[in-house]
C-alpha cells in the first residue's frame, strides 16, 4: 500500500511563504500524475496544482504566479512552493498521486493558516 506523507504546513502572515513536501513510500515513477489539493472549512476539496510524470504542470487560476509544484525523483518527493500567501489560501492541503494503473492515493493532510 502506497503511503504519502505531507509536511511543511503551519501559520504564516499574509505575503509570506511556505513549502509543502509530500514524500512517497515508493518510487514516484509509479505515478502518472501527482497533485496538491486543498480544502477549506465548509468547502469542497479543490485541485491546486498538478505535475505529470513527464514534468508538465498545471495550476488553479487562484494560485497561478504564486505557487510552484515540483518533484525530486531521487527523493520520491513532490513539493509545493507557496509565495505571496493570502488569507484565502488557508486550508488543509492534501497530496494526491495517481498510478498508471488508475490507483489513487491521498496523504493525511497538512494545515496551512495565513493570518496576521
């Protein structure tokens, strides 16, 4: 069973930065696509950023130009660099991975709070 473990969340002031990490228990080459989602209280879970096995990235409009998704294959880890954070970025952030065979895995989530 694949495991995804997120880290790097916390409390940050508006305009600040955080970097989230998602470490996979196995090789990331198993995955067709990896992604970050977020869920604010009372709202649905939404896609934030995705990265394919080939390195193609995509972003939600709300984070374009501020967030960057990247992957370190040697460390089996995906990152989400978040800059110019806003209060509306406050949410639980989840790591997601999809294998070539169609299996989907989720991490346990990490809280990001943007507040002064």
